[in-house]
């Protein structure tokens, strides 16, 4: 039988200032879309897809090659 604990049975959603990320493969993104390499807050650098195999590091302004099956994250 379930136990009813009203003092501890509260829904505690994340705060409205927290970032929500959704997982994608690099090949699923459209050109010019922003993405991140992790879904962890902190030193998470944004990237912009420039073509089917490359992306621009927004902070350093350098272009890097990406595998099309690489998992990337977008803010929702």
C-alpha cells in the first residue's frame, strides 16, 4: 500500500532561469543554427553550424570539423 506523506510529496520543478537542452545529432541541425557540445551549465561554449561538416566556435571565432553523428545540444 502506498504511503501518503503530505509533508514530502511536493512537486519541485526546475527554476524558470535554468536552461533546458534538447539532444540532436550534428547532421540534424540546419545551417546557421546555434548548438552546444554539452548540456551542462558553466563553461559551455556556443557553436554555429556553417555547413554540413563544420561549425564556428562563437567565442574564439574559429571553424572546426564535426562528425555528422556527433551528439550536440540546443536550448529549448
